[in-house]
């Protein structure tokens, strides 16, 4: 790269049930430089569960960050050590998830009401690892929309040594809204995130929430240090195709969807050759051809449960034929 860029300049959000290692491998075929995040993993799952299942990843995924859910400083410190041992590039604390399950565990967005506890968690994690320790949070909780609420949260946590804050520019409503509704109903207030950057110029502040196009990304980068993209990257993976050249001054790894699909088939082949099922990985790629003629037919073939025992290349041949047939009919 001709000039150094912040590691948080552009990233793909942690998304439950979506950004697993297979999803991240697909995204890495399209962008080499955007920072990728795991799904949120709870401290209990890591300390008492199957660590390889939660922590294993493909070497190609770097830079990749582990997002943790928890509120016990000692447990988070132990998990931060695991993140470093497994070779992650960052450990991130979730202070933004509004789900009922997370609330029952007393972490996620409800932690915003306990900034000193978050500061203690961050300090414990920083003492346990050399990795960057970052925090992802909302701009408020429930009906609290005062700027000083999020300002004081950031100030308290920054005093414990956190230098990077990824801010979802909506409130988290802990009562009355589902997690899905929490991503859509509370209004986006990007100006709050920009104000945080002005007030804390020494910190790295990245914005998240509702951002889709490269032009929107560029506009936000004029006010903050980084942009995190969520659902758009997942549902429209090809939207990332020019991220590296436009935002990192680097060469884009893929010049066509066909190139990405060919590399993705190599990945699926590894599962089939090893006698493992490939459809659980393929589900993440169903949006690859979105917006092009024949895309619906391509998705239908890949989603046909009757074909899931076949080698992926046989299914790919059928899917491509269906896509091209659909494109011809649309012409």
C-alpha cells in the first residue's frame, strides 16, 4: 500500500449466525484489506465449551478480530489470552447487542449503563494481551438520547486504555423491540458519532449502521476514522469488490464474480473431498450474483435440498446453466 491506513478504516461487522469462518473466507476473496470480525462468542462458550469450534479459522482471513460477549473481567481476560494464543489480530468487547438472551447474561448493550464495569473489563483484557482491545457499542440505551450519556461512556472506557470505539449509530431498545427491529427502528444519528470524534480526536472512532454504498462510506470517512458495514456486505458480497482499490490504494483481489465463484468452488471442494457437508458454507455465498440477470435461478439451484449430496462442481454446473438461461430470457 502506498500509504498507511488505520486497521479500522473499513470492516465487516460481527453478525450472529452469519460471519462464521466460511463467510469470512468468502469475503476475503473479494477484499484483502477490510478487517473481518467473528460472530460474538460468549466467554462461557470459550471457557467451558468447544474452543476449536469457536476459534478455528482459515489463515487467509487475516486481519481477523474475535468479538467477545461477557461482563466478568477475569473471564474476559482469560478469553483475551485465548485470542492471542489462537493468532487473532484484535479482541473486541460487545457492548451493543440488545437481544434478550444477552441481557439475561448481563452483557451486550446493557453494559452501556455500567461504564466503569466496562472500563474494568477493558483494563483486565489489556493487562492479559498485547492485542488491541476495542469496544463496539450503541449511542444510547432505550430512551436515553442525551449526548453526554455516550460521551461519558466513551470517556470512562478510554481512561482504562481503550483507544478504538466502533459505534452503531442507533440506540439499543432493550424492551419492546426484537434484535432485528433494533437494527431498523431506532433512528440513525450519525452526527452523534461524528461529535464523538471531534470531542475525542486522539481516539479511533468508527461508525456502523445502515451504510451501504462506497459513496456513503467515503462521506463518513470525512468525519470519522472508519466505517463498519453489516448486512450489505453479507447480502450483497460483490458490493465489496472495489473496496481495496478505492479505500486502501491496493489492487482488488477479484476482477469478476466468475473469479470469486471459481475460488469459492475450490473451497467447497475441500469439504466434499474430506467427506464433509458443504451446504452450510454455501449459504453465505447465495448473494454473489444478486442484481444480475439469472441470479434468482442460480440461487434456486444452489438451495435445492435434493442436490446437497452431489459434488459442489456438479451443482455449480447446473447453477451456471440456469443463470445463463435466465439471463438469455431477460435479454
